[in-house]
């Protein structure tokens, strides 16, 4: 099961798709607590009772696990870089990945905000943490490091906006200086 947005994969990542693999019939889930090295009669009966179950395939798992929307804020920082180079790199990143909502930048740091579709927080964070590094060369981004990551679900985002703490819904989309 590929954990990414539908459509073409990002450049240079076609051979690195995440997959899910069934555990197999002899998988020991660690549920026996007897501490014995040899399986007990109860364990054998349990395995026989579950032997007729087939492991879920990626497609079956994908149908039962719903994706959710996550609001990502990725902060990067590093050595001072000319503003024109920072802007050009962020614009190229936004061109390569039109899902990016807004980017703000200065000579030594930048912030990228966007929505990510993922099964859970862990998947959304993993994709976000790979974004800058995987596109550093293709978008000619500055050699900065990730210094902050915030991942919140859709309900939390809307609650923050309603309370006046989040970015306003009419925030300008695109690449802007601080």
C-alpha cells in the first residue's frame, strides 16, 4: 500500500514506496504470558482456530483504514542564503507539489504550511519530514535543516481558527517573505 497522495509520485521516489506486508500464518503475537519456550495446548488451539483467516492484503487494508486530513507546518533554518535563491527554491517546490498552501521565508529560515492526507499522525509526520530533504536538489532548496514540525488534525485546525489562534482562512496562498 503506497502511503502518499494519489497520482504520480514525487520525482526520484518511484522506487521507494512504503508497503505493508502480512505477518503470515506462523506469526506469534506475544499474547501468551506463560513464559514457556514451548507452545501450550491453548496456543496450538488458538493458531488452529485462526488458521482459516487470511492476512489482509494492502488493498483490503486500504479500504478499511480511512485517510484523514492533517495540517502540516514545517519549519527549516540554516545559514543565511540570498532571498532570491530562497524564494526561487520555494516556488519550485510549490510548482512540483501544488498541494503546498503557503510558504514564508527569510534569509536564514522558512516555514511551509499545507494539508496532507494520511492514515494517521505518524504517516503524515513521516511524509512531512521527508519533504525538504527529498526535494533539496530538485528544487535547489537551501541546505537547511528541519527545526520544527507541527501536525494537527482537521478538527483542531478549525478549532484554532475559530478561537483566533490559527492562520486566518483567507491567508495568502503562495510564497511570501516574512
